[in-house]
């Protein structure tokens, strides 16, 4: 049986301002509290072959302006499509501004989800939309009850970020354990 503590884990992020990296640092710190040492890499410094070596991947992406995809992830689009992630577990987190860009809130995370799901990866970590105030999002399910990963709005709800990260990491740890229980 594979457990989270013995899984090869990596958090891969793209960022322009450093915010997605900062959230990634907090996620890795919470994972460490649970006994999971996750490597952290910028998408600019990794190849598909490298991240195919991990059992558990966490991908972080911000949304820019009116639904824009962070440039480094967009440049990596073809590599994502060719990735062999069958048997891998993936969780996603995205940053956005639900007030300033309420019709595009965490759209980039939805874009990334659409690409990753095609690779055969098992995606965990959907997150409730409760407590968010946005108009539209490419990252929500059809019933609008859950995002495809952790949604962070450090612009409008910064005071909720740390608690959301802590709760989400506990959630994905439990989901990972359940998924890999033998």
C-alpha cells in the first residue's frame, strides 16, 4: 500500500508575481506537517519526463485579467498533452480575483484541469464554492458546487487563505490515502 508519507510528491507552479509560489510554499509546509516531503518546482524549470517520475503532483496556476492563462503554463501546453500520467494522482490550486474579474475567477485552473484530465491522471481535491462571490468560472463543475481544485483569492479574501490551505491539504491527504488503500 502506498501512503502519502512514502509517495514521491512534487508541487509545480507557474507565477509572474510570486503569489502562486507563496501559496505553494504554504501547501508544502502543510504537507510536511503530515509527513509528506514534496519537492517544489517552477514550471519553467521542469520537463514532462521529470514530473512523470512523481506519484503525486500538485499543479498551481494563477488567472490573469480576463481569464488569461499564466504564460509559463501556456507555453507548456503541448508538453501537458503529451504527458503520461496514468496511475498518477494530481491536485490543482488556482489563484484569482473574484471581485475584479468575477466572470473569469480561477479560469486558468479550469483550463489546466481540462488538459490534465486528458492525460489519464486521477484528479483529487475538488473544493466547495461556498463562501466565494464570483459570477462565472471555467473551474467549477456543472452544478456550480465545487471548483476542480483549491481556489485562492488573496486579493479579496486573504484572511481565509491560510485556513483554506490547511483544510484543503488535510482533504487531499485523506483522498490520496483512500485512493491508494489496498
